[in-house]
C-alpha cells in the first residue's frame, strides 16, 4: 500500500487481525477476563446503528486521526459499529485487505452510564469496488440502519461509484468545503437522504438569525430588499456560501407567503472580512433605508445584531459557535 495510506492505517489504534477472523476477534474482545467477577461488557453493547467513514486518497494522517476521534465521541452518545475504510495505492489490486479491530467503553458520571462501541478499520486495494462493498456488507450489523460519510475523495465521480453505499444507507453525508467542486454532479439514488456537514454545523448560526427575524412580518423582510452580502475570512468560505444560500431561500419563502412577485437577489459572498473583531458577517440592505446586519466571531463564540427593520435601531448581542464534530454528525444523520 502507499506510504500515505500505510501511515493512516498504522496511525489508527486497534489490533490487526485476518479479515476472515473478524467476528471471532470481536467476540473475544468483549469477554471479561476469567475469574474477575466483573460485569460482561456485552451488557453495554446495544448498538443503534452502523457508521461507515470512507476516507479518500486526499485525506491526511492527521485528518484521519482527528475524524476517528470524532466518531468515537459520537459513538459515546449514539453507540454504533464504526467501519473506517482506507484506500491503498491505486493499481495495486493484488494486495490483500488488511483489518484492525478496536473497542472502547465510555464511563459517564455513574456506573450505569456506560456505553461501548467497536471500530473496524479496513485498508483495501484500489480497483476493488465490488469486492469492498461485499466485504463491508459482511462487517455490518445487518439488523441496524447504516449511515455513510465520505471524506476527501479525489473527484465526485469516485464517490458516485459506490452506488451500493449511496443507495442502501439511510443517510449519506459529506463536507462541501472539503470535497471537489463537482460533488453536486453526483446522481444521488435518493437525494432526500443526502446532507452537507457544512449546513449541519451552521445550525447555531441559522438559529441565531432565524430567532431574531421571526419577530417580524414575512412581508416586511422581503419588501424593497436590495442586496444580500456575506463577508468572511478565507477559512469560512464554505460556511459563507451555504449561509448565503440558506438566507436567500428563507427570504424567498417569506416572499411566497407574502405573495410578493420579486424574488430575493442572489447573495454576494466576499472573502473580505469586515471588522477584525467580527470576521464573519451577513447583511441585508433595503432600498428604503432599512438594514439587517448580523456579525460574529465564531472562534470566540459571540457576536451582535445591528438592525433597523422598523422605526428604530436595534442592537442585540448573542452567543454562537459552530457545532462540534460529534454534534454536527448527529444533526446531519438524524435531522
């Protein structure tokens, strides 16, 4: 396998076992040592789902480690069997699959507040799509729903090739800020099952904006709307794009409810931040002098709304952060 993928497989924790012996290895992993008199870990293995994390060839060793730690934190809340797929160097179809097994039990505030999860880390040769899909079907807990997350594929076409995962999994997620621009070209078998992690982690931002604007009449929010602008630092370019689209769609809903004829203008997304203390901003300006200006420092966790949507100016501070990875996954998977 390639040096990069070898490093990913080696960097992740677990016990390497033959692929054919995986079920035996998992059973032994959950056995209590003889004579200990302890509770069987089996009591806490009530998995709720399967989670397939499929790494592409553009994933780095550090990314793979961080994502693995993130899905383990997710599994503490939602016990699951994790299957992490690492591709080997393209063209080495003669290489056998290599497998690691890993298990973790998380103990909370009380002795009964405990959950256990297991992870299977599978390195597979390039060009073995059909064989990989068949092998993964054997590794799944078949009576549970399966969720699929692909990360940093070389092209959208490569992600779209795994039709079995896209078709059978209950939810498919990806990060549009990390995938190639042509990810939208994928022909999803079930478009309603697909979620963008960028949209999911913006939940607190969407709530912050929506809660403020919900106090105004829909007709007033879209009447005389002149421009929508999102300003941001470069690291938030994906979030700015998704937030601008969401904001325009919500104002379009307001226009439809108010039976307005003119749709909202498209958002202008600029990689030029505003004030240094608020590097992420959304604003809407109206031809009659009204305005809505939401600005935040997402790293510091705070911001302020400055608006004039009625007769007087309003200033309202708020707290907001992007969701952590484990909460972001739950939002994308379940909502």
